[in-house]
C-alpha cells in the first residue's frame, strides 16, 4: 500500500515508453526429466529459476528477458528458456501480459507471459539462473517479486490475464489492476489503478 505521507505523481501518459520482455513458465505432471507435453489441469509442479545476477537477483522467477534485434516475442521466449534452463520448447502458448511502471520513471516494462506446453531436455543451471521444481502448493512467493502472488493463480488455471502494477522501487506496490483476458489495454488498466491510488 502507498505511504499516505508520501504522495505519488505518475508520469504523464504521453511521456511513457515501453520495453518488451518475455517471461516463460514450465509445468509438469510429475515427470520432471526429459520431456513435457500437454500438461493438464490442475497443475502439479512448476519450474522456477533463482536469478543469480543482475536485475531481480536472489529471487525465483520464470525464465526470460529482453528481445534481440529482429526477434518476435515468441522467438525471444524460446531462446531465453534455452539459454537459462537448457530446455528446448517446441510449443509456446501466450498466457498473459504484465505492465510495470515505476514511480518517477517514464519506462514501462511490458512483459509477455508464456507457457512452454511442449518441451524437451533436462533443466540445468546456467550462468544466470538456477532452476528448481516446486509443487504448486509450495511456490516460494516470499522469495519472488512482490506482485507474483496476485496474478499467479490465473497462470496456474491457464486463464488469460493482463495486469498493471505501479510501484515504488522493487518492493512496494502503490496501485495495480488485473483483469481476465490477455489483451486488455494498458491505458484502461493504468487509468483504473491510478484512480484507485488517487482515492486512497
């Protein structure tokens, strides 16, 4: 929640610019080695990676990162999963979109969330990530990004979602909006969240 003694003034909409990123999750029905395909509901296990360096270090997260020149978001998602976990994705399914706006910054992180629904290989540690399987009822949210527990239930249910988070630094959510559907507009969610912030 926002500190009421510290008011927040969001960056004017016309001054914002977006950076596209990918975020990939892998689920398992229990056989975590070799291959996965057509993982059904309910989910049983999820592969997360402990970030070893850089932005988000010392937190568990999915696998992903920025796009290289000429890549689509799906191509970037496949590449990042391979680089960070050694898994080869045959099929990527879009699950949602997340927008992160940081107080005092015009940059908005636009995160494209995917699930690798068909993959091969064994998860291995990389220079950047240390993969680890977790039961879905033991997801380590206390060692993840502060917003993850808000939207993760929709990911587990394979329900498309779009979320917006306005934060102070990396640890305080000042306002947010989350809706079902993978194509809800950024402007709509931002307006909803910032209106709630003004009313606090």
